[in-house]
């Protein structure tokens, strides 16, 4: 079923135009999206992927599963866009009508493809399940189109190049859509010159500094480059991303990277990384580089922090594990937090956070211990420690510290912010530890070089 041939060439008006000038539209299909049963994550994810390659989606419409509505929206997008992408509606059930609706708009017949049938049947055999007849609905493709094999599901993607335009149809499940888009669609679009092959901008990821303060700090650098530079800010929880680009081509990628390097040097510890790595991935890389280990104790966040690390491939090289000690009894029984400490200071206190961090590091034999305890809400809290009060504890080879945070947000948001700030605090401590280690090594290396020079010089004399 795999097609090794290059994608069909596209006639004008697409060819010869810069990627940014081409119009991309996205149609996300499914009643479940409009009913709020499923989040429209496809818009966010596909928009990010195209944006990295110099293209901004011009339009997104979420469409019901009704055939007439699909036909109307596909026809409208096909009339004005260079590339139309659809998601969903390619499955085996009666409400999957996208394939038939698009065929009507394109004026193409759907033909049965035995290769697709075999791929579907083989997948059912691998899963040890019986294939029902309605699955054969997914084996139809356009007579003048190509198949995008789906190794993670039964419904393949479909590709049509017609009338100087491209249509890409993708299955709905993210676990199928995302690898298919990354591995097959993006390379095809790049080969046709519809998107840039590499990233179209340089991104700095920052933490702990607000959007307005960040712009004020970096603007003197950007002012020197005038109109050749385009700057965009995107604020997240405890994080702001800065994208540097030059749509007009006035600055090369090397010049953009040099500007980003200058910004990073100015920001010091507020600079997290270049690109799109998560905070957990950055922290993981620091642990591996320093050959240190980590253990985590969580109360109010219920394992969210540990999950951030286990989402990173290879985390077992540094992550010893986590203990979710939600109740006071668990804190005492598993991590040996003194009952007297909890009675005197409370489970939500800097004393308890430090005790948890130290104990989890000792229990799991880790170099670093990180703990979170607090009132996530909406109930709980006291006059002195209202809902949203969080205490972090950090045990490290350099010492033990605590940090007090206060958030006014929903329960979920408080937990998310606590984890994000905890990760950033740990990152900063690791950066400082690496800097101190390098500074301590410098005089030693300098003495070694001097001794070697002296010995070499003495030999020549």
C-alpha cells in the first residue's frame, strides 16, 4: 500500500510563490468537537507544525458529521485555498462521511483498493481481533489520488493534487494523525515547495519573567535590526516563548540564531532553551549531563510532577521514582515525617516540604529530592494559608531549601502551576550547580596547563 513515488506535481498558481503567501485551510470534522466531548487539539497541533515551517493557517472551521455541511465547507475551502487539510470522518461507522463528501466536491470516483483491505485485515490479525465487514469502508480511495499508509490505525490518510491545489485527508485519532502528518505530509509539502524544509524561525523558551518585562529587556537588541526582524511573543503558564523570524528574507537563519544567542546571554537563568523542548526535558538533560539522580515526593499534585519526568524517554537514567503521599498518615509511615512536625507546623508548611524532600532523597537514594505540598482547593486552607498556598522543598548536594507560592486559580490550574514552578526551580539549581562546577574546574585546568607548559619548556632548554 505504501507509495514510493514522489507526490504529484502541482500546476500554477501554487508553484513559484513563497510558502508564506500560500493559503492553508483546516477543516476539523466531527459532532464530538462541536458538542465539546473532544477538544479540538488538531487545530493547535497542526497550526504549530505548519508555523514552524513558515506557514500560518488562514482559516479553521469545525464541521458537523452531516454530509451536506461537509460538502459545503470543503467546496468553499477548495475554491480559495492552495492546501486544504481535513481531519476525521474516515473511519468505518455510519457517521464517517468525509470521504464520500469530498469525492462529490472533487468530481472523483471512489475506488476499492485491495492493498488497503489487506493492510486493515493484517492489523486485525496482529491485534487478535475479528474484522467486521464495515471496516472495508476504509479501503476506498480516490481514483486520481494517493494513499498515505497509517501504521497506527485502520483508516489511511488520502492525498489529492488537483486543479493546482492539494487536499490532505487525515484520520481523527491524534495517535494516528500526528505521526502520519510528521512522517508523510510535511515531507511531501516541503518537496513541493509549499512549506520550508527547515524551521522558519528561531524560538527562545524563557521562564519566570513576564511577557511585558521580557519585551522591555530584549527590545534594545531587536531595535538594532530594524524592520528586517519580526518578533512574536507567546505567553504560557510561567513561561514565555519568543519567536524571531525574517519573513522578507532580510536576515539569514545564522543571523537570527546569533540574535537569539545574544538574548539568551542577557536573560541568563531566565533562558530555558532554544526550540520546543519541555521544561521536564531540559531538566532531564541537565541531570544526565551532571550524572545526578532525582526522587520526588508529591502531596497535592498527586503524581503530576513524576508524570512529567516519565514522559521523557530515558528518564530512568536519573529518575529514581516518586512517592505520592497525599494523606498525613502516608507522609509519616512511608517517608518518616515526624508526627510532631505535622502537629506543630501542619502538612502544608515549609518545614514539611523540606522534610519530604530530604526523606524521599534518602529513601530512594537520590542526589536531589523535590517535594510539593499545599492546598489546591477549592476546599481546605486556613486564614494564614488560604487555598492556593503551595510549599516546595528541595534537597540537593548543595543544601536544603523551601519556597512558598500562592496561586489564585482553579484546583487543576493550581496543581499545574505548582508543577511548572517546581520544575523551573529545579532547573535553575542545576544550572547553578553546573556553573559552580565549571568555575571550580577552571583554576585546576589552568594549573595543569601551566605545569605542562613548564615541563615542555624545560625539556626544550
